[in-house]
């Protein structure tokens, strides 16, 4: 229905009034679903009647007053202009009790009383046309309805129009009244329909303005069904949410595109249901509990036909569509409105009902969560299955609810231990600190022999995370003393845990039980376990030996095949770290970014934080200091430091390194002041922390403390067999401290060890070693070493390490008096330094070249140099710096000697360099 059509209904009622004023009495029964606007139509008609000169008497039925004898009739006559005699007669009737009259068996009112009251109304109509408007007649008392029936039978030639509004859904106190009107000649049965989409759009435009209304009109119609009460609530909610200026000073969201559905809408739905009567409300409660119209009759113990009729009525009222609530807010509001005890009872009955009907476990489990605990034998399997499905779909918090309920229901100790282990795994995905209270119970379960071997390994990992190392050691030792290691699943977990333990908590490797020899080759691990093993072995290989391209390709293969499901986090973590410590951060970054998005989608904040911590490490190795800071801080926000346990060392280390490299030493000191677990130094995470703390001490001038941290870190790495240069280059860091300490010979010895370890694979660590090695050489021998460092580093993707090498090269040229070369290299360095936000390096450049030199020179910028140098010129320059003559260059490039000379002349002119200086500026010329 549109607003125009509503005006037509008002015109129809006005026409009835006109007939009545000419002595042709009329009646109108105004019906429709609850809250569709019947009252508004009757109010508008009453106003029209007053304007037309009719005496307008208005009354409204109320459920709370439905037992007041003649209550509606008293409302109609209380302000009527009766004569003194008429008033005396009518007032006496209202003050009398209902049972004081000799009422006939078939009538709720004394016929003489009805006659007197109606006579007064008829007398009024003689003096002035009379419009009688009664709203919500279904709530009117029986005596009043009997009087109105008496009246309408006597107004055929009277100047009276009687308009009665009623709800189609609610039953009448006096069933004969409605029939009386329907069969009366001259009666008009008017149905007020719901608003059409056009009508909803018009109302929205009048409240919000055309442009804002256009965006939400369709959603408003979908959520309200055209019910004016619901529409008013929707628009009010939307206005409140989008037009209120936040306390922070943000601008009003007047142009918000999405409809905001809030509590006001829910209250309106409940109001409609309450006005529809107890039967309708009960059916709505059943629908809200079940979430489906199926089986409401069996849930409530009523006949199916009655339920179907009620659902049709609710659909007609705009509250339902396709048998269900139009919006989740409506269902939530109805559930909240219910008495808590009744709601729990219905959920308990619904759980048994849906289980008996073979509904999915998740459907049954939702009812069990909201119902009192029950010991039915089918409950535990249903909850376990529902938790498994929820985890696979990323609904972690829901799975936690199911598992908690299962733990509270289970009385079998072995099964309870299994459930608690599953609960630890699930809660871990939300916040690793949450499952800590369960760990003591699981430790006791293992002591009593109730914990399976593979679950004991899960427990050991959790204990190690939280730094409860003695308990973890005891769990591992007890596991080795039992026969659980012969179990195929336990044997598979043992083989996967061994390399992981070596990479993460190496000191505890000695407590790991061996797999029973007779089990080798007999147990068939799942695909997930196989991937975890492959990833753990790959990381172990990277940290123990120089990584090969084959090993790193294996890490990427694992990432391609692994989902971030229940068992996938350890797998992807190992594979990502293998790429990162294998000096392939550029290949690890996109994998990590995709996995972070997946963790968000799967509602796994714990995993999101762990992945962000890894992403911060990746960013550091790419020279993205600001990114590393942002990612580490976000990881520490998602999981508080108190919940991180031992692995907090990794996130704190990344944040420390980033802040230190950016010269934000006070903030770095604040991070160092944070309490960290003492047990952290017995893990890989403690190595990261020692390295980062040493770096801070070195950059702030505390050389002895820095050397102590670097050496402690190195001693542990060597002792644990994790001395991979791509992991933590502790020899480089120690050598840098020794150089500043005035011990170049000792520094050189460490650097030679580092270069020997790096081989041909760890280019980043080797380039950094070359940079530091240059500082141990005489001034005039440093430039070639630094150029080698730059050549290595520019292919690693680490902008920060490259900027450090170029800064040192700039300083060497400056100290040698080669100012033109210093400026040329310095310009490229300046750009890198600004990208990295490395303030200490910027200060070094400003000291060497002057504050404005790097950016104010009129010579070509780095970008200009790269664009000016053609591919042919680039090839010629590279060969020239290797010592080739012009003739040799021409022969190797299949060009003439004159062409070579022409290319070189162009380069000399563009960059103001000589042939002897080409090697010094090669990193700049070739980008």
C-alpha cells in the first residue's frame, strides 16, 4: 500500500460520515494486521469528523481494562454533551456492578442498561451528527460490545457513523459483535494493508531526506515488511546511529550506505507480538528458539493448524517472511523478552526434538548451550561433533562453548582429559593465555594415566609456551615411561615434535622419548601430520645448516598444501620461518599476508597475532622498519604480553629492533622495561630478545652490555645447534661492537668465521659482514669492500642493511675527499634512509654532507640516474668496472669499439665521473 492509497481509505470513511449526516446510519469495521496503521487511520477520521461538524466520541479498548464493566461505553459518554437528566441516568449505570443486574443468560449486559445508554447516544445524534470511533475493539469489555451491537441495529435512519478498529489476529471478548457488524447492511469492511515499497520509500524520504532514503529504502522494506511501527523504529535507529556526532569529533555519517538495525527495531517487534495476544506470542517464542517454523507445534504441544494460521497472520503483519523473522535482531529481541526459565526449558526440549529429527550436530548443540545441563547419552557425541565442525568452519568461539559444555557434562576421566585437550587447542586460537587454568588438570590427568600420548605432547607444548618448563619436562619424561609411544598416533606426533622442539625449545630435546623401534614404518600419519613433519624438518634444516634452494622450495610447497585449520598453525609457522631465516623474506611475505587474512576470517585472533609476529620479522629483513613496528605492536595488542608466554620474546624483539633502527631509543627503553619471562632464554624466542637488546645497547653506546648479550646469544646458538647465519648473525653484531670498542683484530676473526659459515647462500648476512669488515681495514681499502657489500645487499631486498652499507660508503668517499662521489652515492642513500625512517643513518649523512646536500643537489637524482642509464650503457659500465678494455667490451657485446666509447662518454658526461671512479658509483648507476 502507498501513502496515496491510505488517503483513499480516509476518503472512504469521510464518505460514510457524509451519508450519516444525511440520515443514513453507517458502520465501518477497520481491520488489518497488528501495527499496520489502523489507529492512525481512525485518528485521522476523528479529526475529519470534527472539522465536518460532527460530534465525535472516541474510545479505545485495552487489555488491562477489558474486565471493567461498560468501560468503553463510559469512555464514549464521559465528555458527551448530555442533558442533566441523561447524565443522571447514564452515570448510575456505570457505577453499578455488573452482577447487580438481572442479566439474561445470553447477554453480558442488562438489556435495560443497553437500551438507556443507546437512547442517550441516539438522542445526541438528533441534536448533532454523531461519529463514534472505537479503537482496539478486540480488547473492549463484553458489556460495551453488547451495547454497541444494540446500537448499530438501531441507526439505519440515524445521523450516526460507527467506526470500529480491531486486530485480525486477536480474539474478541464478545465474538458476536464482529459478526453483527459484518452482516449489517451498509457496513463497510475496510482492511488496512502494509506499506508497499513505494510507501516505505516515501516515509523514509520524509524522515531522512531523499538521497539518504534512496540508499536504504529497499532494506527498510525488507526488514519491516511495510509495517509502519517497525519502519518507524528502523528509521529512528538509523538516524540515531548515523547522525550522532561521536565524542571524538568525527563527522556525522549522514551518507552512510547501510541500514542500521538496532535495539529499537527489536523492541518494536516484541511490542507487535505482545499486542497480538498470548497465542501469537507463544508461537513467536517457539520460532525464535527453533530458528525454523518446522516442529513448532511439537515443541509447544499445540495443533499444527493453529501454528500455521498464526505464522500466516505474522507474515501478513510484516513480522515474518518465508516462515522466519525478517532480521536476526528480531529473533534476538524475542529470545531476550522471554522468561529465562521458560527459554531454557524450550531450548532443552528443542535439543531433544532436533536430535530425534536427525538435525545437524551444530543445530542441536546450539540448543544445548542455552539449556540446563542434561546427562542424556547422546549429548557428548553431539557436542564433540559440533565443536569439530565449528573449528573446521572457523567458528572458534562457538566451538569453545560446545567443548566447555561437554567438559561440564562428562564424567568419564579419560574422555574428559581428551575434551580438555581439545578445549586447550580451541581456546589457544582465540588467546593462548586462556587455556592456562586447564593445564594443571591435564597434568594431573597424565599422572593418573588418563591422558593419551598425542594429547600429552599437546600439553607439553602448551606448558612450554607458558614457561612452565618443569611441568613440561615431567610430562615428556612420563610419556617416555609409558607404553603410549607405541601408539601409532603418538609415534607420528613424536616424530613431528622432535624437530619442532629442537627449533623452539632446544634444551628440552633430551627429555623427548624415542619412538618405539617396532613402530617405525607401521603408523601411517595423516596428511596434516605429514605436512607438519615436513615443515618442522625444513625449519630445522634451515637453522642447522646452510639452506639450499631445494629446502626453501619445500617450504613453499608445504604452504601451498596447508590450510590454517585446527592443526595447521604450527605447519605454516615453521614453513614461513624457514623462508624467513633462509633469507627469502620476499617470498615469505605474501604467504604470511594471506594467512593473516585467513586467520581474521576464521575468527582466530591468537593465530592472527602469531602470524603478525612473524610478519614483523619478515618486515625487518626487508628493511621495512615502520611496518615491523606496526605489526609487532598489533600482535602485542591482540594478545596481551601476560598471555603471550615465552614466545613474546619474538614480538618484543622485532619491536625493539625496529624502534632502535629508527632512533626512537626512549620508546625502545620502554619496551625493555616490560616484564618478560625469565624462562624465555631457554627458547628460540629468548635468542631473538638477546639480539634485540644487544642491538639497543650497541646503538646507545653501552658496548660491554651489547657484547655480553651478543656472546650469550651466540653461545646458546652454538650449543643448541642453531648456528645459522640467516637466523641471527651474532658474529656480525659482536664484531661491530668490537670495532667500536677498539678491537679490530678480534672483530676480523669473527667476521671471517661468519663469511665462512655464509658460503654462497646467506647473501644478507654475508653482505653485512663485508660492511663491518670494511671498518677493520685502512681507510683507502674500505671502498672496495663496501662496494662488494652493496652488491650483495641490493639483491636481498633488505633496504635497511643496504642503506647502512651505502651510508658507510658515502662516509668513506667524504673522508677521502671524494666529495662528488660522496654526493652521488649519498643521494641514493638518502632516499633509502627516508624510506626506512632510519633517523640515525640520516644524521650520519647530514654530518658527512651537510643537511641540505642529499636533497638539494642539482645533479640527477637516483630516479633520474636510473632512467637516464640505458640498458646498453648499463652493460658497458658493468664490464668496464670489471677491468675489461673497450675492445674486450665490444667483442663480448658484439658491438663496435666506437659504440663502446660513445656509451662510456655519455655516462661520464651524465654523472660527472671518470673511468677510474665508475667502480665507486656502480651501485648508484645500476640501481
